[in-house]
């Protein structure tokens, strides 16, 4: 039997179709266009009476894998994403949902399509895919660079340890050969060389552990930070004999972590405080704890040169030295190393200061029993 569009759209159904946000069209079983709502006409132009493959794809024959014929064959809704170059906007990407229409006898008499313009979504997906691909390439390059850096670090550390061992062996041999003829001052200097070599070997091992662990995974031992600070202060007094500093230690300076890494952290923090008090008449450095927002926070404070808080964002960047650091010895990686050590323990660090009024570095570490 013949089927007319008005049998489907009678009784107000047309108003519903024309109010829909999606473009709607109806084709007969031969794929001839019987109806378009205003949105569809706006998108594809008035194509009534034409075959859909002719109107929308400029073809003489049915499109391969036609979604509407699939819907007819399977007697269920079919979904397809495709593109056309014949819309009113040129090339667009569309999502088409096609369903068969049947009469009271179950005979398929037409097909209805809901067409949704997804051009913006497709463009966003393509941009996202391009960004993802670019990020993946950068990630691979970063992994390769990290592998190369890791290899370089191990090679460098191996060479350093060889030199340290040679210095240490020569010092021991000199001590054994000439200890009876050396005065107390000479023996003291030789002993300093031996102890420095041992400390350097420990430091190389600790830095390698830090490099290998990255964020997390460090040792979790009970560490007396006060005792480590005393050891570091003794080293600094020997290193700067002409710069006496009043050093104050608070109580309760205990934490959990890797002892050697935490000593490197304190050596950098206290060493900076020592150096930046060089121009002060009565230099003081302290290592204490304070309560901040219910947490115990460690603080290294000095009354030295200080820094401008406007530059605080550069404090922990490698090789980034602040204004006022001219004439102060340093490699520019001390605070970056401090931050990495503290972050690897699951902690946090920040600094406060003012030019000519000293600086304070606050840090949080896991506590004993915490």
C-alpha cells in the first residue's frame, strides 16, 4: 500500500518534529526524501523529492553501508557518524540516528532520521588527539632524557667515588708512614681529610638514593634532627673560622626519614643561613619548631641578608639565585635539593624573608609516632 507523510505527521506530530533541536528527515523505502523539518532544511537545504544519497553525498548510487538500509534490514535503530560536504556550512560532521517506520501490519513504509551536527565536538576531539599525541611524544623524550641523566649520574658518582677513595687511601698511607714525625696540627688536618672523604662517600650514596626514589620510597627511621644539626654546625664552624655565629637549637627536633638525606637537607639550610649572615654584626642562626595550624613545623631562621618575597617563587628553582646573593658562594641547587628531599619524605617547605631582616624556612616532615 502507498504511505503518505501526513499519515505519520497528522494530529500535531508535525509541530513536535519542527520544534526539535535536531534536524529530522523522513525517507521512503527507496530512500527518497519525503519530509524535512525546518532545522534539517536549514542544515542541508530543501531536498524534498530527491534521493538522500544524491542530495547529501552527491552520489548516483546508495552509499556503502547505508545506515537507513541497515535499520530497515535489522528492523531496529541504527546509529552512524559521518560527514558531508554539501551542507549550508560546507563540510560538517554529523551523528545520524535512523529508525524504521512501520504501518499497522508491521510493514516498513519509511525511515526517519535525526541528524545532529557534531562538527565542533569532532574538531575538539581532533585537537585533543593532537595534544595527546604531542604529550606522548614529549613523555617519551622525557623518559629517554631521564634514563640518560640516570646513567650519567651513576657514571659520575662512580668516578667521584674513585677519586674520593684515592684521596682517603693516600691520607691513610701518609698517616701510617709519617704519623710519628707529624705534629698535632698536621695529624688533625689529615684526620679532617679522612672524615671529609667518608662524608663525601655517604653524600654520593644518599644523592643516588634520592635520585632513584623520586617522590616517596625513602627510608623511614627515627632521626634526631637536633643531633644532625649540631654535627652540621661543627662542620660550618670549621669551614668558616672567621665568621662566628651564635647557633641556637630548640627541643623536640625529631622526625622519621632517611638520616643521610635529612643531614644533606640540614647542611644546605644551615649552610645558607651561615653564609647569608656574613655581613651582620651579631649573626644568629636557630633551628626550632613552631605550631602552625595544629601541626608541628620545623624552622631554620637567621638574621642575615634575607630576600624579597616577590622572588619567593624562585627560591627552590635549580640554578636560580635571588637578588642580593652576589658575592655569596653557592651552586644554585642547594634549596632545590632541600625541596626534593623534603617532598620525597611526603613533607612540604616554604620560605619567608625581607631584605636586610633575615630569612626563615619552614618545613614539615613525618614525626615519630605519626
